[in-house]
């Protein structure tokens, strides 16, 4: 799957980032949360990204 970087916290690519997929969805890179207490499918994960990253993406009309 091809990902297009929309906005991130750094230029190196190893920090919280929002991507657009070729399917027209969004993908998020962030810290994996394992102590959430949720029952989620094995093929899914809960990640944490800064709220300011979402605000920047909206403010810059990226999403």
C-alpha cells in the first residue's frame, strides 16, 4: 500500500505522522498503546499521536 505523508512532528519519519493511503483513508504512526483495556482484533492496534498534529492537518487543509 502506498502512503503519502501529510503532516508529522519531525522530518526524519520516525515520529508521530499522519499519512493518506491510496485507498482514500488515513494511516497514523504513533506510539503503540498496550494498556488500554480494550478488546480489539489481533490485526488492529491503538496508537497515540499528539492532538496538535490533528489540528495542524486540519488547519493546513490536509484532511
